[in-house]
């Protein structure tokens, strides 16, 4: 609230300019709480997404834990197939239409071939819980839980 000094008057259309000087201790405290809040959100996203992430060997899930810098605001899953798994479409050789071929050493693809997105969807182990778009599905189920925990952490509402 701006108090009008005695003996002055404000006219319609007058622009008031004010300065605020923040107490540096307040800024440090606020920044510390915001950093703590971001760490909480990042950790909860990783934790609550786990049951939704496609799982065969555990590498995809583990990559989220190791590739994410908690508090950065970015949760990262870092495997060569993470993007394909997230969007749920099988990548295939543009010539053969095959995702790969089985050898005595496991599944392989032709060397030097850049695969293309097919219209085939992955069949996930543990579906329907585990599968494509795991973040969006987790968020639909747990957004309010994260917000409630965040409010508690910050002492709000």
C-alpha cells in the first residue's frame, strides 16, 4: 500500500515509481527453498515414474537415475533406445522393414543404416502400466501428490 505524504495530492494518470531493496538474507533463503523444491520435484518424478517405465533389463530406469542431475529441473533417460521406448514406435531398416536380425550374439542391425520410424508399436513387458509416454501417464496419476508434497515442503496452503 502506498501512503500519500501529507500536503501532496495524486492526480489521475500519475505514474508512481518505487524501489524495493531486498534483504540479501531473504534472497538467499528464497533461493535455497526454491532449489530444495526443485530437488524434491525431480526426485519425485524419478520415483513415481519407475512403475511406468518399460523394463526388460533395468538399463532405461537406471539411466534416469544416473543421467539426471537432481535439482536441475530436467529428468533425463540416457540410453540409445530411450526415445524409441518413450514414443512407443519400432524403428526399422528402411530397406528390409525389419527392426533387426538374430545372430548367435543377439539382435543386430545392418551397419551404417539409419533406421526410420515404423507404424508398429512396441509390445512392453508389464503393460499396460509400463509403456510409452511414461511421464505423461505418471503425471496424470500423481500430479496432485507431487503438488501436495511440494506445498508441505514449502509450508504453503
